C-alpha cells in the first residue's frame, strides 16, 4: 500500500507511522529521516538542503520533493510506502501526484489522524524529558514520575524542551492549520481520506487505522 499520514503535532503520527509501516510491511519514509540521511551522507541534495538551513532559510519544496523521489525509488519501496511529514502543503501534494502518475502508480489512502486541539496542547506541553537520556520521557498528567521532576529510570532531572512550551505548540498548530491542513481537502476531492480518531491507547488507534485502510481497500 502507498499511504500518506497527516495530522496535527501531538496526534501521534510518529508512533503510528512506525507501527503501521511494520504491520503493512512497507518502509516508513519521514521528512526528518530524509533530511538527516541526505545531510549525513553528504549527498548533493543534502548539501543543498544544509546550505539553506545554515542560512536560516526554509528548504525549498523542490529539494524536499527530490529527496522523497529518490527514497521512493529504492528497492524496499517498490511495493509500497508510508509517507510521514510529506507532502506538507498543497504544492507538494500536487508534485507527489505528478511524480506518481509518471511512475504509473497512485496513492491508496491518506490517513488523517484527528485529535482535539486542546488535547494536543496538553499532550505536548505536559511532556518532560530526562536530561541524562532523552529516551526517558514522562508527562505531568499521563505518565507522572514517582518524584516530581526526577527521572524514575536514572534519577536525572526532568525538563520541558523549549519547543514543547504551550506558546510554541500553539504556533506549530497554527502553521499546521495554515500550510498542511489544506491537503486534507485536496485529497478528499480524490476520495482518498480516511479519518482516524487519534485519542485513546496507542494499540486502539493502530487498530482503527488498519480497519480504516481495510475499508478503503474494500471500497476501491
């Protein structure tokens, strides 16, 4: 299957993308991974992207699209992929359609993870990270440490990252609503959108997503 995963910050896209890609046996292709891989391998696209980033500028759509194209042409993506973080806007969605049409393939579904905005803010702003090991993650409501601001695992100090502050989260949500959310209507016009309730236990959300994909497949 060829799937695009969309949803606001805090909806659990990263977690669901990893789980769904594993269950569907397709590669998880995230924008962040694409940038990191190209930059660390010092590819021509990576060098170009880094030049924009070092100058404090946004990487142009054409560079991101070229990276995605290269990745989707790798052998492990021949039978499908799950795109996470791309396309990020309507122009990228149009470019993806053009690319897939050229290759004689098409998307099977666009999974839209939905979560109430205030819940998203609560999820992210309540997150606390261990200074000793960033993989130790707690939450002031959902996963409280035994002792306030102290990591249960190693005793390190727990802190809130700057980009997890409520003000920053709301800014990220505004960017999502302005730039990314319009692609949902774009794909709805193609009958590809499968809306998934992103609230609740991770396993339940994954089950809903797989059921939604099955229905979409049965309808086509």
